[in-house]
C-alpha cells in the first residue's frame, strides 16, 4: 500500500515536471518566433545593421558548446539567440544538457557591436544527470545578468568578447534524496569568438 502511494506521488511529480517543461519550451519557441519575425521590421529602420556569429571558445574547453546569433537592433543595443550543449563528468556525477536562450545587450562605451556592454538573458535547458547509478531527467532555467567587452581586430571581421554572467540555476531535479550540486547561484565566464557579417 505504501509503495503504491509513493508511486502515485512520484507519477504526479513527473507529470507536473513534464507539463512545466512543455510550457517553458513553448514559451521559448514563441519568443524566438517573435524575435525572428521582428528582425525584418528592425532592418527597415536602418540599413547599417551588424550581425555576429559567436562561438564560446572558453566554454568549449570546459565541455559547454555555445553558439550565438547576435543582431543589432539599434546603434547601442543588440539581441542574441543561442544554442547550448553541456557535457560534464566528475567522480560521482555525469551531466548532459541541451537547450537555448536569448540575451539583450546595451552598449555603453561605443556603438554596437564594439565596446563595453551590459545586459541580461535567460537560458532553458533539458537536463540529464546520473549519480550513483541513478538517472534523472529534468529542466534547468538560468536567468542572469551579464557584462562584457567586445574587441575588434584591425582590418578584420573577427572580434573577441570576454564576458561574465551572474544568475541563478533553477531546477526541480533530486537524486538519491539530495538536490543537485549545480542548483542555486551561478556564474559563467565566456570568451566569445565572433565573425561580423
């Protein structure tokens, strides 16, 4: 009897978690569609629009592949859309995460896409973890504030951007009656390598 009650509670939790993930993904893709559709409207305002393809070189060294598409929306601001893949193994834990996110960036020292900027964004990821032989799947949300500085190389379309993101990892995953070690406050240090087109 106790086992069946535990199974019911676990089953209910799984259904709620699944519904939350679907709602998050639906919201993300809706926002992505609105941003992509709005691009043509931004482009009509001014013809001098810069786009960047960004790759996180530092993240790739530590197991996080992050690719971004960044579009100026004015002389001093830009939107970035990204895809993320993260893989990590430690002695006890194994992680895999897939997802995406977006950021708004406001340039404060030069015109976009060069100079110092501040902004904020959110990442949504499908998270898989393995601990002590037990496997779990959940979601991870990372709302964050970010700041960086974009350097351009002389007579080149290549650029580099060291940046720092500070935020909060939100997830409902629990394995072996303990919360996962990556939940709570978090930091991401990146060096984006960019190509201007």
